[in-house]
C-alpha cells in the first residue's frame, strides 16, 4: 500500500516537485491568515465603506497594472529565484507593517499602502510560480501536479488560514502578520532546495535582450495567433465577469435575502472549500476515466445551473449545498484549465501567457463586480444571479464546440514559437 507521501506527491514527479509543493502550501497558510486578518485590520481603523472597499480593490489593482510586466520578467530570468526574491519582498513589507502596529503608529493609509505593495510582490510570486510546474514534471503529470497545488490553496488559504487569522487578530493585531512573515520566509527556504530551473532560450536567439514591452507584445501576438489558447483565455474572462457580478454582493444576498446572518455567510465559504477538498480527492480518478473536454462542458454547465439555483432559492441550507457543489466543480475547472494551458504553451512563453490569463481573471472580476453592484442596486439582490445565468448560458452555447478544439490541440514547440516570432514585422 503506497505511503501518504507517495499519494500526495508521487515519487515519479521528482524531488523538486515536492519542494515546490511544500513551498506553495506553506505560503498559502500565510496568505489564508491574511485573508481574514487584513480586512479585520482595515475595518478596525475606519468605518468608511469607500476605504474598506479600497482594501478589496487593492487585491486586484496590481494585477491590472503590473501583470503583463510580471509575465515578461518571468520569461527573462531564473523563475525560481524570482519567486524567492518576490517572497522576500513580501516579508519585508509585512515586517514594516508589524513595526507600525507594534509601535502604535499605524493608520489606514499605511495599511492601504502596505496592501498595494504586498499585492504587487504577490503578482510576481504567482506569475513566476505558475511557470515552474511545467519545467519540473512530464506533461502527463501536469493534471495531478496542478491538483496538488490547488489542494494546498483550498485547505490552507481558504479553509484553515482564515479562522486562524481571525483568532490571532483577536489576540493582537500584529500576531497574524508575524505568522505570515514566518510562513513566507519558510516558503523561500523550501523552494531554495529545488535544483536550478534555468530560463528557456530567448526567442530572439541573438543574445540581445529586448525591451520588456517588446516581450509583452510577442506574448500577446503568440496568444492571438493560437486559437485554442486564445479561446481558453476568453472563456475564463467572460465566465469571471458573469461569476463576479453576483459574488460582489454575496454578503448582502446571504444576510438580507437568505437571512443567514454573519455566521451563515462565513459558512458559505467553508462549504465551498469543503467541496473543493472532495474534488481534490477525486481528481485523479476523474482524470483517468473522463476526458478533459467532457469535464469542461460538465463544469461550465454546472456553473450555469449554479446561478439559476441561487436566483431561485430562499433557503440558507440550499445555498450551502449549492456552494459545496460550486467548490467541487470550480476546483476541477481551475485544475483542468491551468493544465491545458500549460501543455499548449511553449516553455519560454509560459510567464507571458499566464500573466495575460491572470489579467483577464482579475479584469473580469472588476468588471463583473461593478456590473453586479449596479444591477443589484436597480433590480434587487437576486438580479445579478439572473444576469449571470443568462450570460453564462449564452457563453456556454458559443463555446460548446470549441472546447473539443482546445483540448485536442497539439502543443507548439519552442522552435515553432521562435519561428512565429521571427516572422513578425
């Protein structure tokens, strides 16, 4: 009978994958602690809805400002070292915050500035980190590798971290951030144990380093000329708009429409994480027995039905069941879409294409939340769910056939990518 370590990180995937996994899981514990502690800290300093909302916006803004640049930089340098450097920068920023908190000199503006700087460093950590797995494991193992990384995010970031962060915050405002510093620094140590992961050869091949904007342009052109990957990114963008529209007012929907109260609202997040954990256990079986194309269609169909169910229900316990199912299929979608993209994108373009994908994710969330707020204000708290249902259903009809083309597409080799870019004017 295989050991627990073998089940989590099979030996065939190599020692470096285990170091990457350990680093990612450790970092996610710290991020999960901050997920609860940061909003609590902001709320303890101001009652202004605008400033509280600003704290949430600063989670997305660095991606929109620096996401594409982070992708280009990840394709220029040693990606492992870039993750280490950016994580170290996060620890320095948090250390500064702790000094302000412990000396009693912190204020809302300092906290918001820290949130922006921390979020900026996180953009580089996440972008460079997303390129490491395809360099460490075989294409056939990308699915299980992404599933294990996603599992750490679910358990540590979404499930265990937030309650711990809230508990530590109650003990003292600086305690959760001190623990986060420890987690981030430990993540640096763990990932440093990996063997060196050199950057793939530059596309230009002439030894001359191009401007970062030129690199971004190359990545965008490659993406535009690759229909399967382009379609995948567009699907993610559109479904994030429809998903974020009701999610932006979920707290009001849960507390006012469903009368679940603050505890019930928190239980919705817990139910989602529990569903994701179940999907983590089942993903290996699903990957072996069901095609990715079928899984993608099933997941997107469940997304449409989820919006409809939320629009119709008035019972809190039904909402908890829906969120459990949502957590399960959202985990499957995230794992599959990342795996498909990593298999199709050449190694030297992984950073740039991943960054475009993430900019689309967060851009879609900003657009969706803005739309959802306006729709809820004018037509009521269930209206964003109806908007999401119609939008997701129409999108699903349009992408039903292209999904097969996305999954069956052949990877573009590094040589082909170089030829494509060298032919650009």
